[in-house]
């Protein structure tokens, strides 16, 4: 059976993507969660035990090791139906959108880190680059939902492109990001998926805190609520 190495569910947005894809497509796998560590170089040291680039996620399939979320999605696509849409145009669009997420949205990722259990009120004076990322998410999601008819980004079925944007659905909830009606409803649809509900519930139980991510989140606004289990 596949083994998927991931890190803390509160924080590890890259881990979430293949985890949700496997879960929603009902592909059996063993989850191997290794916590992030506090301290320079410690993650690399810990994750290097199973992942060539010292990062998560990393999939193991027998003696095959596949690292990086996008490569994992492609590896799974060669073995299982449903990872990408069967329609060629929808498939090309889904790959473009997932690739754009994979290589872009730096301001959104750094100013609004994924911390599932927090609720933060954003400051009024948001960096223009963050505003631009939010506007682009809105535009991209609305385009996919309109063009392929929903309820998922590239059509009727959930697939890799939706998994790639799942962490954004949590960020919308945490930072109360304002998007148009179609995009807002889509984010809720993602959060209602059984897999994403499970990830969220398990994230709230985690009691380890990453000081860097916690500081980043508090710099962008005011902490309203922390729904997580108390710190150890
Ligand atoms: N491009 C990689 C990014 C992987 C990545 O940066 N993962 C983070 C966790 S979400 C990590 O392992 N960080 C370890 C570190 O920063 O030391 C992917 O798509 O999988």
C-alpha cells in the first residue's frame, strides 16, 4: 500500500494536497505523520530519513519514492482514474491552474499561512501583492466553475486541481478573505468534503506550535479566536 509522509495538519499545506487527493479518490494509503521541528536545519534532518529533498509530502510505493506534491499527483494519475478530468480541455485547464498554484501565490502563502484553527481579522492596509493574489484566486476559480459547469473547478468531479486549492479554502476561513459568491461557495464546498473535514478535525487536536507561522499570521491582522487544543 502507498505510504504518504506528511507533517502537522495545522500547518502543512503541501502535505494536505496529495493527502486529500488520495482520501477523496478512495485510494488506500498509510499516513506517516512526522512533526515539524523548531530549530534551523532540524526539519531537513528529520525529513531526509524518508524524503530526498528533506521536505514533505513524499509518497512511497514499494521501492519507488516520489517527492513533491505535483509529481505525486502525476504519479497517481498514471495509476488511478479521476486525478485529472477525462475531457482534454478541462484537463489542460486543470493542469494549468494546479501548476499556477504550485509555482505561484507566494504573497498569499507567506502573509496568510495555513493555520487551520485560527480566526484572524485582517488589517485594512493589506500589501498590494496579497490583494492581487486574492483577486487572482477569485478570477481563476470563477473561470473554472463557469467554464466547466461546477460544482468542482474543472467540472463535475473532484480532482487534483481541487486538492491543490484546498489549503486556500482554509485560508479563506481563517482570514475571512473576501471573494465573489461563486468562489466563496466553492471554498465552503471544499471544506465540506469528508476528507477536508477529517483533516481539519485532526488539525485542531494538534498541540504543537510553529513560532514562525504563528508570528506570520499575527502580523497580517488581529487574532480573534484559537480553536486548537491547548499547547502541550
Ligand atoms: N514544492 C514542494 C513544497 C514542499 C514543502 O515546502 N513542504 C514544506 C512543508 S508544507 C516542508 O517540507 N518544509 C520543511 C522545511 O521548511 O524545512 C511540494 O509541492 O511538495
